[in-house]
């Protein structure tokens, strides 16, 4: 059994200028980013690269419509390396572009995932502390024609280099920090509980969990602490990305896509919706397995009494980001069977890595419990 795979070379710089000089960026490179990232940080370093701003093609997380518009815009351009500077949306778009070739419709790539080939070297600079996408080979796209988000997966979609620059984390809006770091925490926990987890992936899962929860304890006391913790959270997200890139995520992620796809809920926040209910169900159904070991890790960091680890975790997360029921995002009772069917039909890759097997009734029960 393969134990672990880490494909990108991982670099770290204090600021973007150091990266520009070390990688010798020039006008043959294409930077994909957002204006709100480019103007306050990147522009000041005088880069000569070609630049594409994602928000000119649509808002929110990547959809087939957005990516297709970008593919059309890029068709006449010539560039060698793709430099993705941003959060999950930017990185996922860049991964698709790197393997798109002459394709004009991202939906067609899903039909031939085994045949995808990288056309450009992809270098990723994450500016949030949640996605971990800089070390994975998957891009999540809202396939509007199907009414759900779905992963596009290929070995060719691995970035060749991942670059960690804490400078970007210090400028994150608080909610983006909260939702993205919670996403990283869920990556770490789901990969730890995955049936594909190995001793090696668990090392990265545990390191991520410990770093994030330690940071949360400080942020819960003083939100300004985020500025000095950027490197810690960025590395934790990277560790979690390595873990789930090998062991995978499970039920929490599987359920999040239906809600996020219909009501445009940010990925990390959509995952957070189902995090505690799923963990509590795991503990109820299979208390003596890996969930018990996970509780031990959580309890050690949070100084929780035995049996109170998940409750202590829930209380800490409420201080970082208050949890809201699905109805506050617009969900209605009629969504429950539709979300259940969508999850069962479209997310078997993730459900197959659940800590415990779940029936359709189990999934519907979880959705129903999160509605009100």
C-alpha cells in the first residue's frame, strides 16, 4: 500500500518580492489572481507578468460558466508558466487551465480525466489558510448543468511548485480567515479518519490539527493575533492539504457540495455546516476506532476532560465563527431529499472515504438535523 505522495516542491518566502526575484518572473508568465490581492501587494513589486483577474468573469467560487469564459479569453494569449496567486477559487481555475489544452468547455474534461495532460507549468501561491490545494491534484467546479459542485481529478493537475508567503495571511478579512482555516481543520480531521489514512498521512493530519487549534485558542482571546500567526496557519493548511491529498476527505465534504452549489455558500463555511453533526454521528456509531484517537489529539491541545473533547471543540469553534443552520442560507425542507439524492449520486468518491458506511437514510437524517 502506498504510504504518502508529495508532488510539488514546497518553497517559503517572507514576501512576494523574494519570490519574484528567486523565480525570475517575467512577461512570459501568466499570473491568475484577484484585483484585491494584486493591487495592495503584488503591484508594489513591479512585476512584468501578464495578469488575469478572476472577478472579471464572475463572482464566487469557480463554475463551469466562469471557467469557460476565461478559457475563451486566454485562447489567443501565449505564456509559459501559470502563477496562481489566491485562494481556492483561483487555484482551482488555474489547475483547470493548466490541463485544458484546446478545450473550450470545462464539462468535457470530466469525460476524459484519465487522458488529461498539463500544458503549462503550474506554480501556486496560496493567499488563504484553508484550501491546501497547492499540494493536491483536484479542482472543485460548480457544474451548473448538474446543480452541484464536483471534483476534477488528475495526476497532471498537481502544481509543480507550491510557494508559502505569510505576507498574504496578515491581510485576510477575518471571515475569510475563519472559514478557510476551518476548512483546513476539516481536511485534517477527515483525512485522519479516512480508511485510506496511513501512519505517514496521520503525521501531517495531527500536525495540522495541533497548529490550527493552538492558533484558535490565541485568536479566540485576541483576533489581532492573526497577524503574527500567518505562518503557522499557512503551514497547517499545507500539512492538511498533504494529508487529504493522499487519504482523502469524507462525509462532511460530500454533503457540503449540494448546499454550496445551490445557495453559493463558501466552501469552508459549507463544510462547517456539517462538521460537528458528522463527527458526533461517527462517535455514536463507532466510538472505539480512529475517532477515539482523534478525540485524544483534540483533548490534549484543548485541555479537555475525557469524553468532553468534541464539546470543547464545538465551543472553541463558536468563538471563531458562530455556526448557523442551513435555513439561514436559504435552505427549505424541500431541499432535503434533493440534497440527499445529489450527494448519493454525485459524491461517491468522498462517501467511499467516510469513517463509517452511511446509508441514504443516514445522509438525509444529517441534512434534516442541520436545517433548523
